[in-house]
C-alpha cells in the first residue's frame, strides 16, 4: 500500500506506535532507531521496504498504517526502527548520486520528518538514534553488534552499491563524497542538523 500523509499525521502515527517500537527495540538491547536512505529509484517511485518515502516534490507517503511494523530497510537493524527514504539516486552508489539526485525540497522534508518522529518517539536527534544507511553500515553508533561494518567485506567504504546511502547530498552544505569527514558535511550530519533546527523552531521539548 501507499498513502500520502501530512507531517502532522506522521507525528501522530509515530506517537501511536511508540510503545510497540520501544518494546521491540528493547528485545534487541537498545533504544529505537531512525534510518535514512535513498531508494535508488527516480523521484516518484515509492518502495515498500521503507515506512516512509519522500518524493522529489516533497510529498510524504507511508507504506503501512502502523509504523511499528518491521520493514526490510537496514540489514540486521530493522526491529524497533523506522526507515525513511528519499525517492532518488537511480543508478547511484556509495560515492555517486546517480541520475536523480536528492532535491532541495526532499532534503528539507526529510529533516522535518526526522524531527517529528524523534519527538513522537522521545528520541534525541543524534547519531545514536538517527543514522544514514552509510553510517549504520559501518556501525558508527558505537556498534550495535549485529554485523561487521560493511567496509569489512571489501576494500572500500560500503559495498559500492546502496550501502552508503546519503553519505553526501550534492548540496553546498554536503557537496562531495567524504565518508570520514568530521566537518559536518556528511549527509547524516547535515540532516540531523536540519532536524534539530526544525525542532528548535517549533519549540519542541
């Protein structure tokens, strides 16, 4: 299924699923996670692997009526987590955005969705709780212990395919693939920063 929703609906859905998501995450010995992806499709195609898809024009679609449903978005990290994806990056890889790079509207809407979900789930917007797929691939949350870093499997960062999702955004803030950068230019850093800005603007606690 796919259904277009508003940002307020997303927050309400996450709040309704909060208890179940927390209980599922506790079975894994951790707190809930929010994982950020791109679909490797065009700007309009929605994929069922993710709870939430954001199209090129910033429209928000859910693929379930229950955000506590376990989807298959992040290898060995799906239980007690929510997967959000930008509909983009067809033909891309860890170091490439392909033919459909993220739009400015998508990036801003993803940040707003992160803010609303984190608020509803009582989560801090930091790398311990909100990660790009590229960050999760290399256990940058301190190592959940569910898998070896993807980079262990080859000589590069990630697997050269979709595992470095959102390592960079192709914007002035995040212009290039620099997976070990510490200057805040990685995609996950930019998205968390924007999400925290939206949280501050709303006066959320």
